[in-house]
């Protein structure tokens, strides 16, 4: 069976691009540690993007994802 895990983490970062880059590196390291010991993982990718709009909770079950 194939499956895809999706996690959403909204961050409030004081500062600018340097601080955001440090958070992205920390997130990459955290995910890499999880993946390293899990033989089920065939691919992973980590990306930190700018978020717009008001912070709030997200219902992943209602989100739509497109395949490019």
C-alpha cells in the first residue's frame, strides 16, 4: 500500500529571512532524524514557505491537493 503523510506546522518567526532559514534547517534535521530509522520511507521533502492570512487551525481532511 502506498501512503503519504502530511503535516502542517504554522510558525510565528520574529525576524526575517535568516531566522526563517534557521527554522527550515531545524525542521529538515528533525524530519531527517525520523526518516533515517524508518525503512518504510521511500521519499521525503521539507520546505518552509511564507504564510499569508490569519493564523488558525486547518482541517487537513478538507484540503485539496493537486498533482503536477
